[in-house]
């Protein structure tokens, strides 16, 4: 397995119509999107760990450049996930502070 697999989220050409229930008409929801994104970040980290183990053990002829790229991709994905989490917590706190 190549530790440098590219996974991209396709950008929609037009906004998806909403049903007003918090779900998109194609059946997906923000929750499922968020869970899939977390699982993708987790798999990237596992692939990076596996690549490092292969490099250290000397197996499967993994180059240091491939390992470094896999580790950097996992790091960037994790940092982005943490920034999204921080923004979500900040938005939640702002909504809590709204006086009715």
C-alpha cells in the first residue's frame, strides 16, 4: 500500500438544495460529513505511522521522501481538523452567549 494516497473532497459546482430539516436532499448530513472527515484524518495518521514503521524496519523499499510526505500530509490534515473544531467550539460559545 502506498502511504501517499490522495483523497480529495470534490467541490460542488452548485449548492445542494436543503430540505429544511438540516439534511441535504441526497441523504447526507453535516454529522456524517464530519464523521467521515475525522475517519479520513485518522486513516491518514495510521498510514503515516505504517510508513514510518516500514522505513525503520527496512521493509518494502519505502523511500524517506515518501514517509516524510505521508507524515506531513497527516500533520496538516490533523491541524486543519483541530482548527475546524476550534471554530465550531467558538461558534457554539457565541450562540450560548446570545440573550433572548
